[in-house]
């Protein structure tokens, strides 16, 4: 019976949560910086760090209040050690480790992607090990085989842009505000399928890797060659979304076929995309596998997944007390998995 | 009164314990490895003193200006320690810490701010208290604000990187110089002790940086 405080600060969201090993998630809160970075057309790392250091502590107090707990009730503090923006990670790490030092409790360094990977286990119904996970966000696109906590095998990943990045960059070409992925999906709802043909990069590459950087060039050409009336923009948005979603779905199906597994878990911000969910649900019926999504609030970066991953990791006795809080801006999940 | 202080705004990492006026301090050249060293150094300092974090009456930190990342580490650690030990915090300007450590009465403190600029302030001691006659600012050495009078002491890395320009600027007003001086936790602790005694300490969440350089990126509309 343990209470874990989770702190996430790897990019543009400060997420804090309290997870109890028996009672489940007690409280979680999030401060998103999206509005601030919007004016800059993308995440400005220094501004992200400046925001984290203002919000981390008030949010810790907020979850304690929400859960009616005191700091003395906390058994362990889990924090995102990487991958992510180094300055941003350092804020969460410094608050987490110094608080743990003052409370005389251990810390657990959590891999951000492991947090995402395990976040569907917070939902009901939850998948059971082993499963295939598709991690899709603005920073990552990976297919992983997950055999248990810490047992991850990389099946394939993007060679260039992440899927979420492809969504955001396509949106930018259509003149949508940053981060435009969600706006592009909204616009695509009014688009006619098939009016514009965009490439499906690496669809038939025979492996499980992705490539999305060519897509934005193709979209740029389409944007330049066509009038910018509302219907055309919607049609282009539809074509962009269809291309990205089709690749994600096909590669996920290939991963299931290759591994022989019958459960697919979607994690990361792009997992909130309704077109992706609809197509995956349809494929799941056709090919009789089960697909699991984290609750929408846990698709984007959040503290709950860090507290939860910390709780699972704790069962493997990994909490430590040496309070060196170096961060790992670049950190391969599979290496991390093999190191255990 | 016992105050635990930390300073990480330069390539040095220092921690200090102020105990009724007596200061014990540890300082190491760590480059960019403050996050790996800071809490371990604090722990050793406390163990040597025989006190625990719970025995402290407050946390002091160098709030900047200085390395953005370094200053945020100091703030983040001050926040966490203060929250966990239920203490208040006092942030000390790194430039004032340079003045304090100099042992002089009239100090122009300058730190390298990169990008051809410096962080600069000037302090004079009146009846044992530092008064900022030039408030901390970000400027080019050749545009540094003027001071009046002579026998000023120059302190800090700003005089190493922009020594010639600052000497040209202040000429004979500059009586002495220590370009190697770095802000350290001992001086931070001494200055913070005064703030704690005055009742100027604040809540843990107010342990925030003094950046001075606020324009760090261009908005889309400005490009």
C-alpha cells in the first residue's frame, strides 16, 4: 500500500498526480502551456522551462488538497527523467528530488514513453500483457511489443518526423494555429475523401518503420497549386489525415500479425484523433483483435501516467535515495528496458 | 537561527549553512553537472554539521541573474526543500552576493551574460547595509550605467569577458578588480539571514528566478 506523487515536465505541460497502489488515481492536475507557445508557432524550450518552475509547486499543493492528503503521506516521488527538453525536465527533477530529500523518501526516475505506454492500464477495461503498443505523439511514433513492466521490444519507429509533428506541420501549411493537429482533424471532417492523393510513405516497406517528412512536402505542393477556398482547405486536411491514419493503421495491423498478439494499445496525443480511433475500431472488428485507448485526458502528457508507471516500477524495488537528479533528454526506451 | 543556502548560477555549485552568523560552505567547480552534485553536497554539509533539514529555519538561494538552467535548479531545489521541510525561502541576487563576498564597501558587480552582454549592478554599503545604486540590469559593457565617485571595486566574470570595455567605461573610478570572483552560497546565506531577520522571507512557491533577459524568442508576428 503506497502513495506515489508523480511529476511530469518533459515538454509543454506540467502534470502532477497522486496514485495509490490500492485506491488507484487519487488526484491529478495539469497546466498546459499551449496558449503561450501558440504565439511563437511552436514550443520555445526556454519559455517552457520558465513556466514549469512557476507551476510545479502550486500544482503539487493542488493535488494534495484534492486528495485530502498531507505531504507526510507520500511514500515515493516519481518524476520524468527523459526523454524531453532538458531544461524542462530539470525543473521537475529538481523539485521531485529535493522534496523527496526533505521528506526522507525515495524517488523513481520514469521514462516518459513508458508512462505513455502503460497509461491504458489506468483505464477500464485495461489490456493484459503481452500487447502491441502504438506510441503516437508530437515527438514520437513507435510500435513496441510490451511483455510486462520494463519488457519492451521496439518493432518499428519513425525515421524522421513523428506522426503528431506531421499533423502539426500539415496544419501550419494550411494556415492553422499551432499546435494545429487537432484543428486539422476538425477541418478534415468537412473534407471530401479522395479529391487529393497524397503519398503513403513506407506503407509497403516491409518493415514496421515510418516516415512522415515527405508528406509535408507533398502537402505544400498541393497547397501551392490550389485555390485556398474553405472547401479546398478541408479537402487537403482530409487527405493529410487520411494519409497519416492509413499508415498508422496498416503498420499496427502488420505489427499484430508479426507478433501474433491480439491486443493493440494506443498511447500518446495522436491517440485522441477520432479518425484514427474509428479506423482502428473497424480494423479490430474485421481482424478480431482488441484495441485499447487511454482516457482522453491521459492521451496527452500528464502526471498520472508518471505516478502510475512509478508505482509499477516500485514493485521491482527500483526506488532510490541517492538524489542525483541528472536528466536524460535523449533516452531510448528499449535500452532502458534491456538495462533492467 | 539556521539557514541552508544554495548557489548554482555559474559553473560552480556551492552550498552553505549559516548558523547564528557562523558560515560553513562547500563549493565545487561542476560545469553543468549541478543536478548531479547539489543535493549530495547539501547532504554532506548537513551531516558534517550534525543537523538535519528539519532543523533549519529557512532556505536561501541565489536567484540570479546567471545561467537560466542553473538558476532554475536552485529555485526548484529551494522549492522542494522548503515545501518538504515546511520552511520559508529567501532569494538573493547573485550580483549582491558578489558585492557581499568582496569585503569592500563600493562594488560594481558584473557577470557574463553571453551574447555580448553583461548583468551588472553597483552596491554601496551604508551603515552595514547594501544599497543598490545601480539596480541589476542587462547591458552591453560599453553602455553600462555610470557610477559617481571613485574607489569602486569591480567583481565577477563580467570583468573577465568585458574587462577592457568596463575599464574604459569606468576609467579611474575603478580602483580594484577581481574578475575571478563568483557568487557563492556563503554570501547568499549571509544576505538571506538579514532578510529572514527582517521578516522578508516568502512562501516556497515564490522561490523564482531573476532572469533579467526576458526576450528569449521571437513571436510569429515579430518575424
